[in-house]
């Protein structure tokens, strides 16, 4: 069975440059510390698939020169892959192209700010890209997507996309349909990038499921994030 790459798109945590939309309510130092917790938890979730499902784990990171600060946050077997230049779309397209060029049967890109992403969503994404040429998407609560999986670098899915808006998921579907690319839609989840989504995460870790979450979904454990927020309270 060919390997599937799961790559976390991330920025090495740095005070004043990480998760800045979370300040306030957090301080810049807390934002960077929480970002580190997110990377630990997301990469640990990926590592469980690396151990059991013929998956390879990557961190597609920026900026160059921060490798020594990033490596301790990741499982030992993860490979670091530098991000390219340009907007998010160009960097994601380069990541997919690089991962497929390394010989993987498919590539799944995920954000670094979803510490409770249910493992079943990740596993379903891996299974989907193994089956056929398609685009695999897990919608995000804010109108984007939490992950995208591909077996070929379909550039039209990334070009001139209004990143950071609630139109991203809808436009990605539209572009896939325009080129007759099959779409596999997975359950929705959310990323944490502002005070509102941080409150949702805090409520979730206290036992209150997000209202949009499918009943069958079992959230990731997120131990590092859980402990950080517990101490913060």
C-alpha cells in the first residue's frame, strides 16, 4: 500500500507573530505558547495514523531558520518541509506538488490550529485519497475548510482564492465541479483563530460539544492544549 502524506501547514510559534488575532484576550506570549500546544496536539493526532495506517507525517513550515524551535513540538519521525513563497494558495499548491513528487500516493494538508480535530476525519481523508483522483474536503465552521486532500496538484483549486473569507469552501467546490473533479466531503470541524473560536474550544474542553458537530464524531484529546487552558483559568 502506497503512503499518504499528512502535512501540517504551520508557522513556528514566536511571540508577537503567532495567533495574533487571539490577543486580546490572550497576551502575545500566551498566543505563542498556545500555538505551540496546537502544533503538539495536531501532530500527535497525525502520528497515530503514521503508526497504524501507512501515513507519513510532515510539517510544512515557515519561516526558514526556525527548525530548531519547531522540531521539539513534533513527533520524532516528522519531516520538515519549507513553505514556498506567495499567498496561501501558492504555498499550499507547492506543498501538494512537493509531497506528491516525493512519491506519496496522496497528500492531505491540515491547519495547525485544530487541536481537537476528530481522528476519524483524518482517517477518512487518508482513505479517500487512496481510492481515486478526487479532492477531499472537511468544511470549516467559518466557511473555509479544515483539510484538503489530493492525489494530483490541481492548481485551479488554489489560484486567486479569497483566503480568510467565508467563501473559500463554496468556491473550492465550484472549481472542482468546473473541471469534473470528484469531491469527497467529510464532516465539518473548526479552527481556532479568534476570540470566538477560542471560546468554542474552551467550552468543548469543558464538555460542551460544538452545536454543529455530528453526534458520531469523537473529538481529539488535545492534551497539551487542555493543560494550557486549564492553567490559564
